[in-house]
C-alpha cells in the first residue's frame, strides 16, 4: 500500500515515515503544501496523510485543489487543530477521516487500512471485522462508523450499541442484552439509560439510510 505523508515537522515526518515503513507501507514523505499537491497529482497514492499547517500551501487548500482536480484518493487529516469546527471544515472540504495529534500509532495504522479497504469498495462485501448495512460501515474492534466514507461522530456507548445492533440486522435485541453490552460492569445504571443512547444514536443515523426501530416488548433493531 502506497502512502503520501505530508507533515511539516521534520522530526514527526521522519518518525511516521520510519514507523509506517516498518509496518509494511510504502511511504513518500514531504513537508511542503505545493510539493504535496504536485506529488499527489503526479502519482496518486492509496491513502494521503495530510497535515493542515503547511508552508507554501495550507493543507486545506491542498485538499480543496486536489478534489477540484478530480483526485479521489482517501485523505486522512493529521493535525493539532482538534476543535469540532476544524474537523467539520476538513471533512466538508473533502477529507475522509480526521485524527488529532497526539495520536496512537496503532490507531493511525487501523484508520489508514480502513480507508484503503473502503476505496472503491462501497458495494463490496465487508472485510473481516467490519459490519456493513447499506452505505453504513462499522468496525467491530474500534466501533468507528462511516457513512459513504465520512466519519460519524459517536460516543463509546453509541458505538457499542450500533455494533451490537448491526451484528444482527433485522433481528430484535432485548433492552436487557443491550444494557449488558453498552453499560458493562455498571450495576447502578438503570435499564432506561439504554433508551437515552438509542434516542441519540437514532438522531445520528438520520440520513444514512439505516433505521433504528423500537419494537415494544421485543427490543430494538436496525434495518
């Protein structure tokens, strides 16, 4: 898998390049926005790792110009700009995922591989460890959820609930069983707390084509 790593900090760039290479990736690295855009256009990688604070050309501008040029490479933004507004701006500009610094290298690798798997495979069967329902994809291990490649912002409890429901789409799961999965080891929490998580998750699934249904006396299901 070929990666284009764009990071202006020399130490960070060298560390990431060395680490990713050891994990089996082919890595081309640069630290300038204009150079990054030129390399992206000349030889599109499988995944682009893009910092936002770059000399010459800001990372968002690199992303915008690349998308306008028709470059469909999955883009993972790596940046110290961790506010919700910055994440939304990056995703709206055309990024596929967002990882705020400092980050765990195992998580970085997992996200890179997930982006590569989703590239051009929206209608393909899910890879092992992934759950797919329509255009919604969820990673079992991390609970990360994606709709058309875009990240859904879910809390850990919402992710746990979604994984449980998507493991058996079209089948009702009781409130009691969901409680065990969403609130493990929390005996002081009432069963009704599941309803709150369901309500919040249902709102976040709006527009994804996946419906979270309540079946009175039976539990909940997604379809």
